[in-house]
C-alpha cells in the first residue's frame, strides 16, 4: 500500500468518525482539567483529635498506669449499679468520708441516684485534674438511647466529678465533687469569744468549715447579721474569700451560748494555694439584743465593743 493510499484512508476515517473523535477529545480535556484543578486545590486541614481519658486537661499529667484500668472499671460498675437502682451495692463503693459528709444515710444516697439516674445513663470520662495522689475525673452522664430509644428531644448531659484517692494499694471513690475530709482542731479565743474550727470538707470548687462558736461574755454577741459582705472571710494568700451564706441567716450568741455552723468558701482544690487564716471581721458585743429590726440599729450603736478576730491555720 502506497503512502498516498494510507493518507486517504486516515482522512476518510477522521471524516467518518469526526464527531466521535471530537467528543472523546472534549471529554478527555474536561477530565484532565478537573483532575488538574483537584490536584492543585489547597487541602482542607482536618483537625486531629485524640481521646486520652486518663490525661489531665488541666496540666497534661497522666494518671499512673497501674490505676487507669481500675478507675475505668470502677466508674463503669458504679454507673451500671445506679442505672439498675442497686442502691446498696453502689453506696458501698463510696469512701467512708464521702458517705459521712455527703450522703450520711442510704436514703440520702437513694435520692441522689433517683435524681441523677432518672433514666438509663450512658457516660463518658475525662481526667480533669490531679492533686497529689488524688485523681479527679469529669464523668458526663447522658441519656442512653440504646436503652430509652429515640424520643425526638434534644440530648444534653449531667456533669459529675468523681474523685479517686490512693489508699495504700487501693483506691477510694468519692462523688459529688467531694475530695477529702481534713481534721483541723484549730482554736482561738479572747475574753468574749471562743472559736473552734474542727474540720473542713474539701470539694473540687469549695470548702466547708465546721466551726463551733462560744460566747464567753455576759453580753449578747453578733458575729454576722448581713450588714456587710465580709463579716466572715477566708484568706488565701493575698486573696480574701467571703463566706457565702452567713449574711442570709445571721449569727447571734447569747451569754454562755455555743452554736455550731458550717461556713462555705469558694476555693478550687487544685489552685495551688493553701488557706492562711479565717477572719471574723465585725464582732459586736452588745448591751442587749432583741432581734427586732426596729431597734437593731440603736442596739448596734450602743455596742460595748466592736472588733475583729483572726484564727490562723498551722503552716507546715
């Protein structure tokens, strides 16, 4: 076959299949262009997340390996017992201090369970903060849709703080943000007033001080009546924290009378600061005290003495 014949056949082929060839070329060009564009587009950054339930979100320190499985297993067992309303066995998982200071009776614990576990709960955990050999976990309780089914409502969660405390070769569990009980046995007195700070309960975000006050004088004494916001305060280094509740109920002692109170102060257990002292900033020794609002100011104006008293905590 001559070169001329070959050229003629090629021309006839292209003439016969011209539209198909053009279509294929266009399609190929489109595919090439799209691939080129996609290849050169900036890649979207996908955030990388890692779930590390035993690493503290506050300080990046990690719960010791030997406790991680025990903690996770304990949380699961506790939640399942609460889900199943196995009150007594769940209650017996709590430390003695948590029982006595937060849930002193099984019935008080039942109320907690019925409130928090009103329906079946699923949960997630995250180590939040560690203080010495105490490991604080956030436990988020959510509706268990596998148990309750889809109801069309929006799902939230209840946040609970579980605290695990090393005790020799075991861990003690506390809930409700309770961290520990600490005996103080701190005392201060003068000719008018004796103050015994017996103990404190440390929670994650506050401290409760159990205090006994005794009037040693022959006159009524007003410790707090809501007339100012700092009648009872707690010093934490350079920061003074006012007691949260005394202004609402007042503290008045008749001659020779003793009363016990629980004082509550905002204080995070992992802030690294130790309380230095408690202050009674407005002690008023009165000639008389009627409790009548109409005579209140005149009784205060005639006070025998107005002063403050500081109770220092021992420093290690």
